[in-house]
């Protein structure tokens, strides 16, 4: 029996992959996080290896490897853009902490995010408590997204 690897979807939108092997096709679907709780699925080790080698789901932070052990370290070592993976995989709680912290630290952390779907996730989280954010932070978020703040947080 194959070892299982836990993969999570931190973003609040769904994501799926189709894995083809040995003439069979299997689809894995993550519904997205709800109320800040990530959607977690266990997949066979060979699926996680295949995802690391043949897709961009880790590079783009679409899926996150949960466990921290020898096996998951090996899989992470196979991710071609490990820095991009680490900079584009935030939980809702982590984003809230970034947004409510020091504005200069917030700017530095957000500038590391390079994937549009992760940026959109940050904006959705920010929108849920925009009344608690300063105008400076809201203006920076709008500039970061390339949109006027009156439109972004209308």
C-alpha cells in the first residue's frame, strides 16, 4: 500500500487535478478553504511526486504539502520553484496577521507574492475586515493590485 501525503488548499476557491497512470484516470478535487479552515486531502505518494514533477500546482501555491517529515521533504526538494511555493502559500490566518501588522512589514511580505490567485486571495481576506485597515494599507493593497482603491474596496 502506498504512503499517503496530505495536501491542502489554502485559497477559498476550488482546485482539481486529474492523475493518469496505468491506463486509469483519477480526479482529486479540493473545494477550497471555508472560514479560514483549509481543505485537506490525502493522496498517494506517487500522485504527490507526479504533481511536483509534472505540474505547477506547488510552484503556484495552488496546493500545499502539510506534513513535515522525510517523505514530504523529498517531495519539496523536487519542487522547481521552492521560493515561489513558499511565498505563495498563505493560510487565511497568516494573511490576516500580515495585514494587521506593521505596514512596512506588510508591504515587504506582499511584494514576495507573485501569483495572481494568491493576490486575489489576499484581497478577499482584506475585504472581509477592510473597516479595520488603515487608509494607507488599503491604498497600498490597491496599488499592489493595480486598481483604484475606491473600486477595489467598494
